[in-house]
């Protein structure tokens, strides 16, 4: 893996968050040349200094910032071999209570920004006849969760985009992989609120740590599969079976008491905006 990554150029969006930071650290240790992107300037620049790599403060949802990012790649000679679309936002809410601007912004960050950045960088990958687009989605793309409609649809769109792209790129030397983790512990969206929720052993036991997602990224680079589900065998099986059977979907919802969990999450997220 170290030999496969040494000297390769990797661009990571959402890099300053806990999951992005874990990925970046693992890739840097294996010799990758990194360009980190995030909207959180203090956290991003701190990570840049720690890893001694390139970084750009930019909003992946903003067309001007995406153009600036592509120009920055050219300016610093960092044409990505690997693009990791990791940026994402999430908020538990009844759908009707969201503002139209929140819905639009979440889709722009979670899906459209990733698609358009990929669109901008893909011609260079194809010219060089090598490269890899890795899209970070969610198990919620396969088994939607209640009170999170915009996140569900954006991650389902990411899966469909990535799977379609992987077929389209077959034989070009460029691959696409989508990674779908269950809830992630210690960092990110779930960790932000998990301590404020009632205990739910089934959901807590199904969560994965950020290192497991990072291991999936490393596996994707090494083996280039089209999709990786990150979770226990039971969680993966439950999600896949729920996707094809409404009855199983209803049963797994009841067993996990997921509706109660996300009703609580509406309270914890009430002060946030997408």
C-alpha cells in the first residue's frame, strides 16, 4: 500500500473534519502528496501544518470556489491521481420544517458539489489514463433513515453517480468507488450528538470507527472495487435486505427503534442549519 501511494497526488474534500483528518493522516503516512480542502479554515490550516501538505480553504458547494480549486491544482502542480469526495453536512429534521435554502445547500454540498468537482477534474484523469474517484456516501443511501430525507437522497444520489461512473469509465484506467459506512464513532455527524441521546445498544454496536472507513479507502485504492459497505455483517445484510423488501425494512426499523432515535436527534439539531 505504501508503494502504491508514494508520490501519488490525492485531493480530499471535507478534510478538516474528523473523518477527513483521519483519512489524510493515514494517506500522508503512506507517502501520498495531499491537497486538503475544507471550509473550516483554522482546523484545515492546523492539519496542513501537521502533515506538511497543500491546503485550500474553499466551499465545495460554491462554483467560484470549485474553479479556484481547479486553478490551484494547476498552479501548485498538484493534478490529482485520487479524488476523495468526502465533504458532507447533515441535520435531523422533519422535512417540512426545513427551509428551501437548507435543502438546496445540503444537496449542493453532499452531491452536486462532488459531481461538479469530479466533472472538472475527470478530463485530466482520463488524459493521463490513470486515476481514482472515491465517493464517501453512507449506509443511509441503501437503507434510508427517518427525519433525514435530504441526507438520504444526497447519499443515494452519490451511490448512483459513482456506480454509473464506474461502469462508464471501465477500461480507461480511471476507476470510481463509493464507500457506504454505518454511523461513525468519535468524529463527525453521529459523534456530535450521540452523547445526548438515550442509549440504544443495537445502533451503538453497529457504529464503526473512523479507522474502519479509512481502511475502506485504502482498500479502494488498492483493489478498485465499485462499492464498499463498512459495517458489521449483520448491518450490511440488514441494509441490503431492507433495500429489496419493504417488510424487512419495517422490521429492522422496529428492532432498532430508529424512529425514536431520530426524533431525539431533531431536538439535538434544532439550533443548527443545513
